[in-house]
C-alpha cells in the first residue's frame, strides 16, 4: 500500500544529525518529537510513540509504509529495533530502497526468520507473495535492540542489496533483471507489519539532498474502504504541495494493475465531480498525476468498491410526522432505482405490525392519488413493494397520523403586542390543517388594523412558518393574515403589533414671538444603533421662519454641520469628519436658530415637516428612520390665554398649571408659558411671567 500524508518542504528538520561525507549526506532521525514532520511521506497510521516510530494500525498486514523525503538516491538505510519489541516484531519489518514516487514502485528488503527476502513494490503495494530473490542468512535473526541496515548498489549484474545486523553482513539479495527503481530521484523508507510489537528508532540514511522543493499530490477520497454505487455522483478529492498544474485522474478496477482515464486534464482545484461508471469491483483505486508528465502522482491508500446500482424502492411521502385527514385526497410518493415493474401499496395503522392493501398493483411512476380512509390512528405507515414478489420493498421511516377533523387555521406569531423592526427578518408562524389538506397558503399584512391588506407571499408551502423581511411601513396597527389559496380558511393576528425603526428623528415643538430672533428648534434622535451621519430637509408651513444657524449639540457634539436655506426650506447635513459616531441612546443632536417673521399670526403655528431624510449607521449602511414632525407656535411669551396681553390672568393660569390644580395644559399654553425654552412650564417660568406683569 502506498504512503500518504504528503508533508511540506525540507525546512524544520527535527533530526539529530546531518553529516556530509564524500559528497553524500547522512541524516539520523531519532523521532524525539510529537509528529513525523515535513520529511516523511507516510500513512497516518505511522505515529511517533514514546520517541519511537510505530505502525499503529489495527489491521494485521503490510498495507502501509513510510518514505523518507529528506534524502534522494540513498545508498544506505538502517534503523534500530526498539527494546519495547519482541522477537516476532523484529522479524516483521524491513527497509525500502530505490523507491520511485512517480509510479510507486521499488524494493522491500527484510529478514524474515530464517531467510532474507527481496520483494517488489508495484503500484504502491508491497507484493509479499512475489519473491525476486531469497538468501540464506549467516547470522541469528534480529532481536530488540539490534540495528539492521541495507546497503544498496547497482552494476551490470543487477540491483544489489546487502543486509547487515549490528554491522555484520547477514546476506545479499539481488534483482538481476533490474525490474524496478531505474528512474532518477529515488527514495528509501521502511515498512512495519501492523499489530506487532515492532517500534523502531534512529532511522539513518545516507545519500543526496533533494534538488529542490518536492512536488506532491495526495488522494484523499476515495482512499480505501468506500462503497460507491454505479451511476451515483461522487466527489474525488486530493491535496497538492508545490504543484499547481492540471491533473489527470484515472481509475483502476484491479487493485492498481491497470488504469483507465477518468479525465485526461482538469484544473488542480482539489476536487472533481464524477459519475461513477457501471464497472462493479471490490479492488478499485484512483490515481491522480500531473497531466503533462505523470509526476507527481498518488494512488488511493487502499481499495474501494464500486457496487452495482442498488435495486430499491424508497417511500418519500408519507414518511413520518404527517397528519392526513380522513376523506382528503393525498398523494403517496416514492422513488425507484433500477426497478420498473408495478408496485403494491399497503397501509398499516399499528406501526407496521399488520398491513391492508391500498392497491395490489399500480404503475411504478412514483406517485399514487389516495383518498384517505377513516382509519384513525397515530401509528400509520405505508409499505410499497414489487407487486410480483414483494422485493424490493420499503416502509415509511416513521409513523404518520390519520385524523378525523383538521384543526382550525390560527396565526401564532405575530399575534399582538410585538414590535418588529424595519428591515429585520421575522418568522411568521401559524398552525392548522396539514399540507395534505391545505398544501399552500397566502400571507398578507395590514398597517391599518385590517382595513386594507398588502401581499407578503402568494402560494407558499403550508409548513407553518415563513421568514419575512419587515417593510418600511411604520405603524402601531399592523396585523398578519394567513389563508388557504382559495380564501378559506383564514385567520389573522388577534391584536395589532408595531412596526418601528431603529432610528426615530424628532422635531421638538418650539415657539417664538413675531419678529423675534434666535428662536430655537431642537432636533432629537432616538437610535438603537450607532449613527455615522444624518441629513434631512425641514420645511415650515406656512413659511414664517428663516434659519439663521444650525449647531450640533448633545451626543452629536463635534459633528460637522452643512446647511442650505432658500427661504422656503432648510437642508441640513451632519457627519463627523474623523469617523465619530452618535452612540446608541436618546437625546438632542442639533439646534436650529430661527428668525420669526413679524407678521406671524399669534395663536397659530407652522408645521415643521421632515423629508428627504438619510441616516447611515457606523458601517455606512442606510437605516430607515421613523420621522416625528413638530410644530412652531407663534406666541407672545407669557400670554397663556392668547389675548396679546400678559396680565394677572396669565399669572393665575400659570400658577394653576405649576400647582396642577386646573385643567391640563394645552400645547399653546406650554409654548407661550415656557419662558426659558426648556420644554416645560415650571416655577421658573411662573416667576418670569410675574416679573413681566409687575
């Protein structure tokens, strides 16, 4: 079996030593670390355990090996059997030489009890049943603590491998035909039999340093053990290192002996969508390689299976959880794979213990219209089978219910009292007749307590919920209505709910005397998100005011203000030039100073109307605001009764308001009596009126 887990470049070698001798380098890996690191190409079963290398596989066999990438064309490889092993373990492992990563071939040399064996590696598989050469050993078999070494060479007589134990020659094996390992940049490594006490230490190799970064491809799926069905769609996946070119993908159905092309060239994206061919086999492998020259290349670690497309029937509805009502028309549905004969349909009302026939034979077209019988039960199932012999067969995954009377349609949410914010996603929920009786519903909303309705969605599935993006329709009289697509049954929210905004921009009521200057109007902001900037148009109707100045105040202190005024309307733009924000909260953000026209009619007011409002949050996203307009009252300050004279009657009325002994204060009385423009009429204002009179 070929190695896996392609690791990165030669940097960060966690090795004990690297000594260059006569143009070659010797490297010793003592495994004194947590993981193998970048110089090993090894299946994940090879783990460092107690500073030794162990094949941790639970599978007894030669399915996995490890290749060391830190040296190319090694001439010597050795390792020490750890003292934790036993005699069987030290005779269950060996050394790999002349390994060609292009086609995953090479040699495996091992001392196995009373012989020294030379086996081929073909297509990533150690062929232990193939003996290229066998030698009789000269030394006793190795034991824990012994060092085994292979010295490789090649001459006209073949590829030669000398096997040593503790520095003494034990025997020589040779491949006279030079069948493998004849390319350039060959590698070495080791293989340990699974489920043995055969940990090793001090892996030592001598050879040349690699010429540059190692290109590699690693097949990740299918990588052994998968069962993929013919004609199914599967994803072949891989990873690559230091390689970005197109790849070629091939399939073997004989364990890697031969391959057919899946795709000759596809981008190296790491995945390829594949329709599995109808080539059943239990010994399939995928090979992925450089599309141009075949190197780098990798093969599935182990065989996977392409199984014949299954002959099956699958009940899809009712499949558990449905509520179907007696006398309603329902559709039983199923899918069929590699089967086209007629089907038999049966009903169970006792959880599958017994069945009665719905139809003995009907066309296998995937659906059957059924009038549900009055067989009331919560333990119903449908069984569908081959009408001829009962195989294949499938049953509903779980119980469904046959009920007598469908429940009333009822809106669950919003059902009154909720406050939903403009632009948010909210779930409309309802309950009632199931989808079998009422497959689809229409959903509407009203912003005037049900007088008029707007469409949210028509003919959506009756699954009990719908996600709704709340529209920019500010109201406290909203309702939701859900109904069958033919209009009945229908239900709406029991009570009204509110649709509001994250931001409310408010013009506070203000007042001023005809001909007065510096009459102040406050702009107030309630915001549930941080605000980056605000712009608005403010119009006074009738036009009796001229804006003299606009100042940022309160939470907007430090904001730059740009204004333009043409005598009819005022446009204001506010933003912080250094990226500041108006934090979440409530309070004034701007104050506008107005000059009042001398002819302004005392006792009346101008409407202060906001329009063309733009509000941006801290991320410069637009926020839909709620707008509260204001009034500017034309008053004689202190003249609460509007008779153009400040007298004792005004003092008495102000005193009654402050002492709360009279009728409630009117807006005009507040505007004329608020002498200090702080938004109320209090003792200070009463004293100011008193001073005017006396």
